[in-house]
C-alpha cells in the first residue's frame, strides 16, 4: 500500500495506463490476426493490411508498443501481401 500522496497518485496513473494499453493491445492483436487471415485467404487482403498498419501506427504513437516492433510487424505484413499478390498474378494465365 502506498504511504505517500505521490505514491498513491502514481498507483492511480499506473492503473489507468495499464487498462488503456491492455485495450489497445487487444484491438491491435485482432487487427493483425484479421490481416494475416485475409492474406492467407486472398480476400480483401490489401484493405485488411492497411487497417492493421494504421492500428500499429496508432499503438506505437501512443506508446502501447515500441515503434520498432510496429515497424517490424508492418514490414512482415507487407511482405506477405506482396508474396500473395505475386503468386496470384503468376497463377492467372496471361492472355
């Protein structure tokens, strides 16, 4: 238990921050999962990846996740989307 007013305030701030970050991370995980699923199924992948990138940028700007982690995940999503797009073009007969 906090013994000083400043420690009590820090505890209140910690609780608010933890709650906010937990909600942001949960939303972020959902967006990333949707994007990865869309890339695998090749349905609406570009829009899902764009939405996930936006969510990653939002979380990184608020400090919920580190900026480098956001960048790394965005790069991996973009690479997967590109790979899927190239494979789809190669599978389509050129006429």
